[in-house]
C-alpha cells in the first residue's frame, strides 16, 4: 500500500484529525478497568487475572512499536493505520468470542496480544507524518494526536459502562459489548485511513500549505542531523531518553492504575472519606489531566525547548509526589491537585518525546526510533503498578492502613524521577559520526525545488 500523496491545495490541518481518529480509538485501553469487575464475576477471575489482558496489551504495544517502527517508516501511515485497525478491531472480536464461550484465554489472546499489536502500530503510525507536515511546531502536532490516546478513556469509560448496564454484566453481555466496540472502532479508524496524506516532495507554498517556511521545511530534503534507527540505538542519547521516558511513565502509571482505591485509602481514616462515585470522578479528572497535558505541555515545549520541559516533568513531578507523601492525607484538594499535575506530566511526556527525538535524530527515521523507545513504556507498564500494588499489599499484611499503604512507594517514585532528571541532564547533541550522509542526488533535488519555488 503506497503512501497517499497530498494533492495540490491539501491543508496540513486535515492530518491531525486523521491521527486523532486512530488515537481516540486505541485510547480505549485506559478504560479497561470498566470490564474488570464484570469479568471477575462472570468468569470467576482474580484481580490479577482480570488485569492480564491490559498488561499484555501494554507490553505488546511497546514490542510491536519497536519491531514494527521500520515497517511503518517504509510503508507509510495509511498502511500502518490499516494494520492497527485490523489488529485492534480483531482483538475485540476475539475477546467477544472468548466472553461468549467463557474461554478466558481467548480474551487474553484477543485484547492483549492481537489488540496490543494494534495499539503499538496505531500509536506510532502518524508520528513521522505529523512531524513532516509541522516542522515549525512538532510538539504541538504530535501533542494533538497523542492527546487522543489519553482522552480515549473519557469516551470509552462511560460508553462501556452504559453498554454493560444495557446488555448485562454476564458473559453474554460482556461479549456483546466487546462486539460493538470492535465494529464501531473499525468504522471510526477507517476515517483516519482514508483521510491521511503525506507531503509531496515537489509541493511548495502554492500547493496549499499555509506558509512558505512550512512548505519548504516539510517537503525539501531533510536538513540538520539525520540518524537512522539502527544508529540511534547505539547512541547514549537514545538510552538517556529511554530512561527519562521510563521513569516519567512509571511515576504516572503508578497513580493511574491504582487511582480509585488510592484516594479511598488515603482518606479512609479521616473525617472526609471518599465514596465510590467520588473515586470514579477522580479517575475521570485524572484522564482529563492526562489528555490536557499532552497538548498543553507539548505545545509549551515548542517555546521553551524539550530539555527544559522534561526538567519540569521530572523535577516538579518529584515535588508533587513529596507533597502527597508528606501532607496528602491532610488535605483532599492538595492530594487531587498534586495527582492532576503528575498525570498532566505523564501525558505531556508521551506527547513531547517524538519532538525530542526529532530534535536529536532528525526526521529521517524518527517513527522507527520512536517505536524502539516505546519499549520503555512496556517496562514502565509493568514496573509502576508492581511497585504500588506489591508494597501496598505488604503494608496491609503488616497491619497498616490509610495513607501508610503508599508512603514507601511514593518515595520510591521520587527516587525514580530523580534518576530520570539526571538522565535528561546528560542528553547532548548526537555526534556527527552517527549522522546519515545526504546523497548528492537528494541535495540536487532540494536545490531544484528551491529554484522552482523562487521562480
């Protein structure tokens, strides 16, 4: 499937909606907790078992992004979005079959393995294309798309809950909900497949792009450092950013995965206890902060620089964790505010990292490099919940309750963010020996385009 070239007059502002249609769909992954209690009741699963499809999905997201990144770069965004559509929707259909027949392994295979491949390929599918269309504002462009992944749960959570209420929370009702998800997301993601375009090499400002600077940056041969994916993983910069992303995600996902029980436990021994409905509202607030941070903080990075914005994520994030650990149970507004800031940094870190990679490694194979870096997400997806849940279980066994269940894990998160802060400080420009030489033919082609535009 050849990449679809933009016709003359095509507006680059049509590309972010194409990316959003995919990311809003695969962002359903953050709403998996809606299905946990019904599955546990209908199939007799433990909490650990009901979490397995989600955990496997996150692991497959990172692995498929890493191994499929080069294919995405080679075959283009339409191919990648099509693969994501097929895998993600098929995962729901397999899960529907598993729920209908009460075969739990089919749900794990469908949602976790097959659907997880769709998550990874879909997540990285628009990144390189957006950066090429918006070389002047790469942070904003990727933030718009990746915002959809954070906001997908805001749509999927109430929608899934309503379906389970209407269809029933037994195995047949869960199967029907999975079926509706699979078919609906297939239709919605198809819009992105049909709408996405890549910039033409010969399309200048007269071809429909808003400014000559943008057109030249998006369509001429790449300028500045250009590093292949193979070379990128051999640089210290790549591994520094791997540590940065892993630490930031571990800190955020530790709260996100345990949000409702955490706020309930924190204030269980106080006069201001938290009800189940209020805890659910807190989860929705965190999803909104996650989504807002993806566009807000990534756009800010275009103004103050990627390194500076990660200093904010990691430094201020550690401060927020410290406030929760030391005074979180004394003030509910303080706890909520700190958690919202942490989750905005969590989302912002995801949205900013593609632009950080573009700054360091260029646009040559930035999608493939981004895919390899997302293995940090796979690691963090296991590490963050493991730290918070394991320590909370051990503290409960020791007879502790309330905020004491989480104090140790919160201080561990502060330490991890400090490690990420140091790794960010170690990032330097990539040494020229890793750069890909621009062929003479490409240089000539770029010069010809410049002459045509100035004629």
